[in-house]
C-alpha cells in the first residue's frame, strides 16, 4: 500500500531524512516511532504531498505521490482539525465537501463515519461539548469521510485518559478489520506494541530497526529483564557479570538482562551477599528495545 524508497530531505545544512525506505502492506498497522526531530513529521508531509523530497520516491497503492494520490490518504493530525462551534455532522459535511463529496454520497458517508466512531447519538452536538476522547474519535472520522486507502494517525491518543485511549485503540483495530492501512506515530510505546503489526524505529532520518515485536525482541539478548534497587550497585553489577549478565540503566533503574528465565528464588540466590532493597522481573518490552537501538 505504501512504498518509500531511498528518501532524502535536507533543510539548509540539516539532513532530516537520509535514505529512508519502508514498505507497508495493505491492511497493516505500522507503528513509526522516533524522538522529536527524528523525521516523522517530514516523512508524513512528503507522503501527503505537502513537501517535496530531494531524492527518492513514494508510491501509494502503486501510484507515485502527486496531487492525484491525495484522495487515497486520510490524516488525523495530533491537533484536532475540528470547528468547535459546529456539530459533529456539520464538521464531517464540511470536510467531505472539501474532498468533493456531494448529495446522497456525502450524507451516507457522514452517517457511516458517525456510526464507525460511535458518535451517531451526538451527531447534532457542537464539538465544544464533547469529551476529549469523543473529539479524537471525530478527528479520526474526518480522516475517513472520503474512504481513503491509507490513514495516517499522528499521536492519536495524546492527552487522553486511559478509558478514552482504549476507545481510540478499539477504533483503530476496527479500521484494520475494514481493510484500511494505518500508519501510526506515537510516543506511547505500549500503544505501538499493542496495536502495530510491525514497527519501524526512526533515528536521524533513517530506520534503524524494523519488524514485528517478536522480531524486534531478537535485538535484546535476554529472555527477561530484572530490575533491582540496591545501595551496592557496583557489587550487584560485578555479581551479574560473573554470570555473563549484561546490565543497563533505564533512568535510575539498574536492570540486568537474563539470557534465560529463572525462578525468583534462583535469581535471589545469584545475588546472595549483595544487599537488595527490591527486585522486579519484567518481560522484554518495546521500551527496552527502543532505548537499545536509539542510544547505540
């Protein structure tokens, strides 16, 4: 559905994208991760034909990006593109007309989108009366009103409470069930881990790791992570090294990579004689992988 090959983009002396390539299959949810400045927004703007790449190509549904591919894309930006004093229906009608929808087709699409985001009962409500979660769902509905093939969701749950976040997650899963391809950018790593079929980690304008979460876990030489709090970190590290366990600091947390899963009793025995205030076992998560590939 989306094919990016060898994309380069420079702003003055700053190279923002360098030989960026990624492929997203039809009906896939692809999570694009990266720190601020990694090149996510620039990539999205080029996909939407709002910026021109210096070199490389982008094809959507086998068509090179141009004015003709814009109807194939729906985008829900981080900031809601909604008119607060208009109702949900009026907002969808307005954006539908921008995409050339008229008459019965426009009304049918507005109805379908309101149903899809579970806002049919609030169709006549002004946007300013909606909760934050409802507004985010309506923002996604705007991206869907013209029936695009590819939907770009830029930080879709930023600022939402956990219940509203779950509602948006369910909506994204429904989009996939309808065969819509989703490009998701998010700083919430648990969101990317739960939703994405594949994940690409962007650093300095290029993909430095890509794959399913199981494939990405192969980047970490551990079966599980053990996090300890200790007044004797040097002794704990020395003891772990005697078992060939790697250590990392995640913030102030001292963590050890265990190459095999051990019972808690066995782990405590390995640290016998080292004072531990607490110990916690964790599976290898996307956050561990992300830190490893972006800080190396």
